[in-house]
């Protein structure tokens, strides 16, 4: 179901976590959400991801997520699951209410790498609103790691610049 390398933590492949803890994970999902065959695939993938990651320390997840480039992070299976889940559950752009060309936008990077716990840090917006939003913000260069971006944001904060929340 979930293929590819998992980008955060010491775990190289999320399938390994799911396989090793599958009875526990699927038991919790079934108990909380009902029969698995009745759950939308976007919801199921998110619930599995959430349960699997609950076994990994947040500090490990965040530290390892900060080492990779932002563009690579956005292409990861982890981010795609979160993005698909939010687009499925929120269904429209928060700004203009459009239902076309939806994307997920970080409102803040405070919980980078553990967004699955802090979904309110993320917005579902259409591509047109995303472009307008990015023009107002500092553009993140693809060559920097997330750790470098977060360091810059922290420096700005210490220098008295406000961080949008």
C-alpha cells in the first residue's frame, strides 16, 4: 500500500513499521473508525501513517526531516499521504473556496516533520491563492535544507520580525 522510502526517522521504509506492528495498527483503526474496507483510501493511509509514526520519537522525526531539501520532502510518500488526506477532508480552498487545483501549504514550520500531529499548521488552498500567498512570503530556495530555512526563520524572529501563524 505505502511504497518508497520514508523520509524521516531511522526507518528506511514505512512498510517495515506497518508490517511489524500491523495487528496493533489495524486493530486500533478498526476499533476507532470501523471496518477497514469501508474507509476511503486517503483516510486509511493517513490513519496507518499516524499509528506507525506514534512509535517513533518526535525529535528523531524532526531532526531527520530537517536534513533533506524541501522539494524532496514534498515528493515523499509521507507528505503525499498528509496532502491527500487534507485535500480529501477539507475539500476546498480556505481563501477563495475553490475546489480546483488544491494544494497543501505550510502556515508555519514549527512542527515540520511531525505535521500529522499538527494539521492546523497546514492550509488547503488552490494553486492561484498559493502563488499569491508565496509572493507575500519569503520564497524558500530549493537548494537549502529545511534545517537551514528554519535557522533563518529563527534568526528573523530573534531580530524582531514577526512569524505568521
